[in-house]
C-alpha cells in the first residue's frame, strides 16, 4: 500500500497504517478537503479471502477506518466518491460461498461505514460511483451471465433504493469501470471496455438524469 503527497513542487511518500497482509491494494481516492481524504481498496486476509479496506487522511496522518465485510467469502471496495449531500460513499462486491459476486454500497456515517441499501444484481460488481444530483447516485460495473459473458451494469440510487438503469451493451465482455457527472449539466459519462469480436475496444456511454 502506497500513498504520496504532492506539495506543489514534488511528491513525497506518506506513511500508511500497517496492514498485516501479503497483498494490499488501494483502488480509489477522493479528496474532499485538505484534511479530509479517503481511499478504499482491499487486502488478502488470513482466511485466504479478500477483505475491504478504507483509510482516511486527517491532514496529518493516514488512519485505517474499519469496513464491515459483507461477503461470506470476503468483499472488496473499488471506488469511493463524494455524494451530492456531502456524504462519502463506496462501492464494490461481496463474494458468497459459491464464489459469485454481489454488488455492495457503503456510506460513511461520521463514525463508521454502513451498508447503503441493497444494490441489484446476481453475480455482479459495482466498480465506479458518482453523485447524480443532491440526493442521488449512479454506479456502474458489470454482471456475468450463466454462460460467462460480461454485460454492462448501471444502477441508480434514489429515495433510499437502488434500481437498474438500462445501458447499451455490445456483448462479449462489456464492462464499465468508472462514471462521472459533466459539470454544469445533467449528463453522466461512463467508460469501460468491450470485447465482442475477441479484440478489446474502448466503451463510452452517456446518460442524462
């Protein structure tokens, strides 16, 4: 696990909390204020499963903030973002005993991470999340069908519930990895990859909310 701070001229390595694991991966970071930065990811636990990880910068130190492990066989966080109401949210996946993935979402309450509703989808992953208005979120990722093909997945969080939003899909390994709102507009842009003919191609989608 590595963090570096830029002072306007050069980068320096910042000391991180010690995580006793042979593998630690930070996937995403969000800068809310100079003394309020979050990063999330996962690490390999003693059980052999991945466990979710979050660390917080308070302006002086990085400190680990415990995350509930929502999967019987572990869970992982892939993205963290600032919600429209000023809260901090994270998304990822939980893994069941059969190895299937279930999408998860969490919100920082001010003292702990708590589940944020129940994202929809069997054998699915949420890999990116962004604010989609003052009280709404949009998350993206992919689902895997029984034949093993991956398909784009977009989900909206409004009025306390998640729902799937239909998204274009080229088939044959279509995945969305991140999403962002275009400043000053109602448009959201999601990016990822698609592999319908055995050759990987870029995938960009736009939705207005």
